[in-house]
C-alpha cells in the first residue's frame, strides 16, 4: 500500500509539473511580423485642390490601393525599417520606380498631356515591430503646378482672331516622387486656349520646368482672312523660380493686336506675370 501511494504521488507531481508548461502569450496573430497603419496627410496642397479619394502606397515591393485617410496595409512586414511611398493615381500620369511621367497627348504628337491631373506624393519610414502595429503619418505634397494664361486684345478687332494654337517649350515631363525634383529632358506641352468674353484663356498642369533650359511660348494666331502669324517669346526669366512654389498657380497675361483688316502686325506685344513680378517679355 505504501508503495502504491508513493507511485501515485510521483505520478501526480509529474502531471502537475507538465501543467505548468504554458504556451507563449502573443499580442497579435502575427508574432514574428508587424502591421502598419497609415495616416495620409494631404494638407500640403493648393487652394481648391481636393484631397484624393484614392491613393497608392508602395511598401516592401508591394503596392496597396487605399481609400481612407487612415488605413491599414493588408500585408505584414518583417521587423525593421520599411520605406513607404505614397501617391494618388492621376489621370494621365505613369509611375514607375518612384518616377512620375506625364503621358503623351494623343491629339498632339511629340507633346505631353496638358491636363495630366494633380499629383501629390510623399514618403516616410515605418519602424516595424514584431507582434505589434506601427502607426505612421505619410505626408503628401503637391508636385504639379498650374499655369494659367490670358490673352487680351488691347488694340484692333478681337473678332479678327478666329483661332489660336500655342505650345510651351522647356517644361519637365517627369518628377521624382521621393525628392520632388524634376528629371529627364526638356519637353513640350500644348497650351489650349478658348474664347471667353472677348479674351482667350487657357491653362496647363506641369511637373515643373527644366532648369538651365529656355522656356518659350510659341503661339500661332489665325485671322478671319485665313492669314496666320506665329510669334515666339522667351519666358525663361519669368519662370526661373517656377519649381519653388507648386501650391500657387502662375498666371500669365499677354497683350495682342488684332488688325482690323488684312494688314500685318497681329503680334503679341508682351507677357506679364501677375503675381507681383515686374518681368515683361516683350514681343515685336
């Protein structure tokens, strides 16, 4: 009987000891990896520019499409530093390897699209912790700038001008989403104009201008008698600081003489930048 009791005690001790071995307790279902929650900050955008309803975040070689300002990435990440690159999908912009490039204009061969959409982008680093969720703010900034133009007929008969075609040379087609610096070679963008209350108005969106190259506005006016006249103006001085402020549109005003008959001289007299610059690009 004594031997039996001893064996029972030994067995009970071993059983209870086995019960003391507990599984590790984790905070999440992913103990060896971490999750990331993003808060997209859209405050660095111009007046009247809406916060995008959709944006893309690239992380660890994967792209995630998000729709809420605060959103969790659906993937899990190894512990350590993970770069996040965010940007909104613009209508006529292609993004590859962190470089955004404006698409070609299907209506103007060899020129970039004048209305690519407004692009915002930003980058940050998430310090991923295993078995935890890391929250980061992804600051987005506006990378494209708008150029507005207005051509006013100061002399002659505005009805004599029946058509206008324009293009701006020396603009940038591509921009680095991480640094905000323009890249590539100088490009050309068509500058569409429409008639509005006796004036001709137009606008384009561009990533910027290429420093060190000339920016020129070439305009071809068509008059009611079928005559055309092409005038080109150097706007380099006016646009030299264009890349420094993407949040405010640049507004250019041009004066033009519309002859009352078939006389020559429908030349744009000058361009003025209305944001306070005293630069005037004269044209004769």
